[in-house]
C-alpha cells in the first residue's frame, strides 16, 4: 500500500495541476446523413460535442488538454476513431476510420484499424444470425471469440513493444493491462517510457484493478481467512473435496468457471501454462464449474485440455460455491497456501504468473 501511495504521489507530482489547453479542429465525412456524430474525451468517457451529419460532412472546434486522447463516433456504429489532441487539424472518414493529421495520429489510426479487423470480421459473420443459429453454433462461436480476443491482446502487446517512443501505446493500454495485470503500470513508470505520465494510461490501470480486484467487493474479505471446504462430484460422479489437495506443501488454486463463459475459456490457456510450469513444485488446481449441463462441461474440459481435478454440482448459478465464496461473476478464483489460508483472489493473466513465480522462486 505504501508503494502504491508513493507511486500515486510521484505520478501526480509529474503532471501539472492545470493541464495546457490546445485548440482542436476536427472535421470529416460520414455517409449517413441525419445521424449524430459525437466528439468524445476518452479520459472522462463523455461527449464534449455532437452534431447531425449534413451533406455527408461534420466538424468540431474547441480546446482540450494537450495530448488528450479523444475520438469521433457515429451513433449507429460500434467503433471509435481515436486521436491525440496535438494541435494539428484532424480529418476523419468515419466509414472506414481513416484519418489525416499529424504523423502520430495517422500512425495511430492505421494501427487501430489493423487491430480491429478480427473483431469486425467476427461481428460481420455472426451479427445477422438468429438466436437459434447462434445456439446451434455455440462451441464454434466461443472458439472464434477466444481467438479474436487473443488477437486483440497480442496486437496491443506488440504495439507496446514497438512504439515505446510515442504516445500510441496509451490507446491500447486496456488490452495490455488485461493481459499483463494492472501491476505492469508500475514497471512502465519505473522505465520512464514517454507515455508513462499520460492520465489515460493511469485510468485504464485503475479500471483493470477494479475489474480484477474490486476494492469494495466483499470477495476480498476472504483473503487472510482459512478456506471453507466444498464437496462435489467429478465428471465420473465420484465425490471430491478441496481439502484433498490442501496441505503437504501444496498451493491450491480453486478456479471458478463454466463452459459457457467466454472470458473463462479465454483465460484457461494461462491457467494451463501455470499448472504445467509449477505443478511439479507443488501447485494444484481444482476447477469448480458453474455449468448446469454435464455434456457441455465435460466437452469443455477436453477442448481446453485441463488436466486437473474438475468438480461441479451442475446447478449453474445455484452452485454451492456461490454463497460460500460470494461468487457473483466468473472467471474467479482463490489461492490457498499450504496451511489452508486464502492468500489471494481473482488472479488472471500475468498477475497469476507473477504471483506463482514469487511463491516458487526459491524452490
């Protein structure tokens, strides 16, 4: 806590209390006359201006903080075109997100269009399908969605690696922290990368922390407490308890998931990697499924290649684990030390790898 408070003080001290204001000039084209175009401030997530498109044209002018991350969005599309307010006029074609402006903003626009191609292709393929068709193709859709999410994250990581000397990574920080954990922010500040002081980077860091570890969530109350045992059946119908694995030097991750949960499936390769890396050193995993259909549960275990113990009472959200550990959303997990104490919760992405690396570093 002291480290975080000190970091917040240093970062806050590096940013002037009154940010420099820079004039912006934003204009462009959109094919849908009569629709509204919004100018957004990504830091506040609010519209600072809007207008109705006339004769395929729109324009905005005003002033905002220097290098503020801003964007243009049409009311009937699901994407935004981002730019930094660097004082150079911006001209945007909202139909294809192409942009003319400073080299920085033109580079940003090209990278965002490139990253977004898999998502747009996914939406185009499935947006017109009926609910019945979607259910019939559920497994295929989940697999494609997981691949699409992986591609978005991988692209963001590549941007952070290749664009260290510009502000561009700021616009990709949500995906970056989702994979690397909000703790990665500390390292970026330590490295003094040029974008470390940007307020939007700090915002996405804070939002990721809330997503992974809500400060006011009653779940965190379990950290520091002894675990409560659960007993459920494995896919063969044999009853098992979590306590079978606790103790004898074992660190046990109780992983709350379900076959129908896209984010759970997207996270599972990370858990598999951790299991394969640390299992021989004493790391165990118990999967507690919130499924209500045995066939889907068993199929997902095979598809995701999870070698650890899997248990479920097949009651969906009425699962016995829900009231015991206040599980109101998945994926979720608890980490139990060899003495049976819960030492962490909601470890995902790089946060899980980092935590286990520290635990097993001396073993």
